C-alpha cells in the first residue's frame, strides 16, 4: 500500500487491484512496515462523521490485507485527536426510532472495536482533546501514547447521551470508570490518565506521533506471526472474562437510551439545530458546577 499527498489534503492509496481511492476525511500513509492513519477534519476537531468512520473501515481493510504492513498508528490533525462522534451531523440528521439508531450505533461501535480486534497491533498517538467516542477508540487501541497536552473524557451523560463502547471499566478501576462516566468528566489530563491506566505513556507536547512511530517500528521488527498470535492470546484473556457479551449489553442499553431519547438530549439537539453546536455546548457547560 503506497500513499501520496493529493490536492486539498486528500490522499490517494494504491489498493491491491491497482485501483486508487481518494480519502476525504482521513490521510493514509505507509512508511516501511507501519501504516499511519490520520483523522483529517481539523476544522471540526476531527469529529467522527459517518464518512470518516466508513473511510477508517476501508483503510483498516487495506492495512489488514497488506502483508507488508505490520503495525497501525492512528493520530489526529490540527489541535487535537478528536472531539468524538459528530454531534453536528447528528443534530442535522435528527435520527429517531430503534432502526435508525441501530444503524448509527452499530457503525460507531464496530469501527471503534476494529482497533481492538485488528489482528495487527494498533497504536493511538493522542494530543489535545480526545473525548467520548474518540476516547473509546483510543481505549480500543493496544497502546496509547499521550502528549502532555492531551485531555480525555466521557461527557456523554451531561447532554443526555449514552456510552457506545463501554471499554473504560475494562481498562481502569470501577471507581475511576464510574466517576468519569457518571459525572461526565471531560477534563482528565495526561498525567491522571496515565495513573488510571488508560494511556500507556506520556511524552512532551508535540512528541506523541514521533514516539508512537518509534514504538510501532520496534514492534514491526518482531516476527509478525508471533506478534499477532500474542495479541490474540492477550485479547482471549478478556474474551474469557466476558468482554464481548458485556460490550454488546452496553451497546443494547445505549440503543435503548438513544432510541427513546432523554429530555436533556432533546434540548441539547434543539439548541444545536437552532443556534449551533457552540451554543449547545455552552448550555451543557452552564448546567454543572466546575469540579
């Protein structure tokens, strides 16, 4: 898989059948044996739109099928990793009902879990905001390298939404997971995230991608069959404990939450549609005392 920069930030990727595909919302590059996926909607803080999720799945398909690619690194362009699933897109679409929400949440959940289930190691290189669905994506990666300016959180409950991929309780303690999720915290700094065990390492601001690529290069030097078999064995530990059933149950609960619609979520989305997402976020922030 060979990638090169194209016009307007697009990246053309050569596929195995020699057809090219121009990505619109991500950049995909392979340097030797490491594939780098970059979320590339910096004007929207890399909000995870439907198009971006579909493109991530396509890029992961390519990386998994490419025998020369051994490790996958994901990062964000601009001032942060990602603000999470695209609330502006959701407000404009106004989905309602079980079937509509099932389609949305299945794509959200399955894309996040692609990074956990990918047979090849996945590394998140995080700077700036990494929130909600994007935080869950970073949790799903095998290793997360955080810059000192990274900020993590699960603010969903503060605007009436549920958690799509309930990975946090599997990564940190019950007390820490419940505090972050039930309080809707979105201000966990890199040092606190390291103490919680939700990141692997903290590096100076601006050094996150370089550090992640260095880790990826070292892993890529190891026999790939050995690495993939060992990742499978590690993941099997969690499967035996019931992670798949637990995550599915969490997704079903979130489907119930979203398809029924909480009053808080309705008001948040009404404000977002009428006055814009910034106004809706300001409304959310004004409801809570600073912790």
